[in-house]
C-alpha cells in the first residue's frame, strides 16, 4: 500500500516538501481536496516555519469555528510577520459565535496596537457585552486604528452609555477615519439625542465624514437637522448632496421641495435619481410638473424613478 505522505506529488507529500512555495500551494489546495482531516492539516500548517504558508493556512480556515482552530488562531495575532497577522485578523473577523469572545477579550487590551485593533475587529460582530469596557477604554488609544475598531465594537453593542463618547469622537477626533466611524456608529441611537453632534459633522472638513453624517441623520429621521441638510445640498461633493437628498426624502421634509427640484435638474444623474426618489416621498403635488418632465430624462433610471414618484404623489393625493 502506498504511503500518502511519501507518494510523489501527493498533497500530503507536498505539505512536507522542503520548498515553502510548494507547501503554500498545497495548503491552498487542501479545502478542495478529498482529505477528510483537511482542517487538522490546515491547523498544523499554522505552525509552519514559512510565513507565507502560515498566512495561507489562516486564510483557508476562514469560516471554520472549531475550538482547536480558533484557539490556535487567536495567539497568532502576535505572529512576527505582518502578513500572517493580517490573515489571522481577517479570519477571526468572520467569527459568528459569541462563545469565542472570551478568547479575544484578553487581546482587546494588548499593548501592541496592531494586536489590539485586530482583536477588537474580531469582537465587533460577536456582540459580547463584556467587550464594552475594553472597547470604551480603547476609544482613547493613541492609535487611530485602535480607536476606529473600538468604535465598531461600541456600535455593534448598541450600549447607550457609549453615546457621549461617540459624540466626542465624531466631532473632536484628529483622524477622519475615526470621526466617520463614530458618526456612523451613532445610527444605533434610535432617537435624535445625538443630532447636535451629527449636525456639526455635516460641516466637517472631510467630505466622507459629511456624507456619513447626512446618511445617519436620515436613518434617525432627525427633523431638527432639516435646515442643515438643505444647506448640505450645496456641498461641493456630489456624494454629500446625494446622502442629504436621501435623508430629506426619508424625513418627508416638504421644506426641501425647492432644493430637491433644483437637484432634479442637476447634470449628475446620481443626484437626479436621488432627488426623484425624495420628491416622491414628499408627496407634494407641486413637484409633479418637474417630475413629469424628468420622465423624458436621458438616463433610463431617472425616467423610471420620476414616473414612480409621479405615481406615488398621485396616490398620496388620492388621485
């Protein structure tokens, strides 16, 4: 009987090959092989001397939530190779079962920012209540990446006690990526309690933050922000105008009729489409002439959405 570990060109033989690239390709092939114990073989490959093999094994184990696998992966957040650490972080971030939170909580306060950020990212979707305290503490880290991941954990946990900290980060953090994350995280508030911070974010120096602020205000239907969202319809970035138009439509803000009609004639089709949707939501018959004209727009999506908006207004008017 042939030995699968020594048979030339067999998968198991390649896993033991002196050439690291041969071993890496073998690891890549394992999930698609007929090997019943491929998970054990991949887990063993996590200890390979070559970083490229360890990284490939970590990627290949994505979606596997066996205790031996997760227990082997978590310590590898401290692997000496950055590519391996990233591969492990990516795989751990796909965990779905909250029971793995206990393995990651210790890493959430690690002194190494990269390790801490990776652990927090993995904890985010697990929604482990015990992660609140370390995430709140990490939101004050000197490292922007750690602060961003901490915000993600706080958002997923939806703990009202985090709102004051998120408001501070949304308007005062030095890094745009953190401000944007904090602005989006406030969407879990479920009320307009955070609207003052979000309205302030509408004038942030970075358009990505302004766009996120408009989106979150629309999600919360924060009517106090209507005037500022109308002003944001003149933003130099069309992405901010699109998000503002969408928010105004969700709020059914009739005060925005004029600015939405103006947007319906904008040269950018994305803005025309969003304006048509918003005008339909307003249900105001004064928009009908412009929408009927837009039914002949050169963009087929604008035409379709304008016709739907006309129908929606007609229904609202009881026609």
